[in-house]
């Protein structure tokens, strides 16, 4: 049962967890911070607080995993850089996890479309379902689109910070359902990372990078004006 330290800050919150994945209780030590925190100054102290709470050291960890996004540019860069630095310092395997897949795992839903507010009138989306064993399977690739163009199956819950933007969704999650899943986001990262670790899907620390699905994150004033005309 691997002991995995996870970092997730791709959206509007920061989350750290230390999880022995496979324990029947899925016992985790963790910390979640909301309300427009400055992730860059919160993250490393939070990691130390979680380790202290668990009475463990970095050397006791089996692997480090991070939510690679897509999401907030500064958030995913901070998570990536912090996980990369810890992997180098502690000489531990590094695992890169799709943040949408991690939130789907954290939701514990059997069929779910994750919709994350991507700003610029778009959402990051991906759909997942669980098989007979409860293992999460991906139905669609993570992508970015207009909320109006999301084609989620009618029997599927739409969950995440962008769910309220999908006005045609028949089963949009409530704010409480989304917040509950978000509170366990880092635990979801750990569960996905454990599967990757078992399969040997390790990311060399030197190759660690966020997951981007937009080709052009920043638009010039002229580009924005042209888009409004079209």
C-alpha cells in the first residue's frame, strides 16, 4: 500500500493530502484552503504541516503526485514546480495526474462529466464512468469548449466549478455536491496516482509539466475584438 503525497491547486482551492492508498479506510492526512489563497506561499508550509500531523518525514513517502490541470495557469505551475522540487529533494517517483480525472475519482459517482470553469466563456471537460469493479474509466479526452457545446449524456451528472454554466444539463450537481468532491480532490489525485504507480506510469522529474489544452491562453486586444465580431 503506497504512501503518496499529493498536491492539487488547478482551480480555486489548494489541497494537500498524504494517503496510504489501498488501506480499507483510505485514511488521509490533509489540508484544504479556499477563499483566494496565495497558493505559492501556502503550499510548502502546508506540506510540512501535513507531514507533521502524520508524524512522518518526506523520506517516508513512496511517491509524490500532482494535479497537472488543466486549470489556473499559476495554480498548475505552482503544483508542478513544488512536486518536482520535492521529488528531486527526496529522490521519490513523481506522478502527473489529470486534475479532472482526480475530481471524478473524488466524487465517487458512477457516471460523471467534470466541467471546470476555464474563464474566457469556456469550460474544461471530460467524462468518466466506473466499471463493475468500481474502477474509473475515461469516456472522453480532456478538452476545452463553450458550455453551450458540451454534449454530456442525459444520464450523467455534470459536476465541477463550471457545472452551473452548462444551462442545458439535465443533471447538474449542486454546489454542495461539488464542494464535497473538491474537499476530497487531493485524495482523488492519490487514487489515480496509485493506479499509475502500479502500472509504472512515472513522470521523470525533469519532464514534469502541467497539462494544457489551450493553444493560446492569452489573447491580444485585437484578437478579443475580432472574436466579438465573428
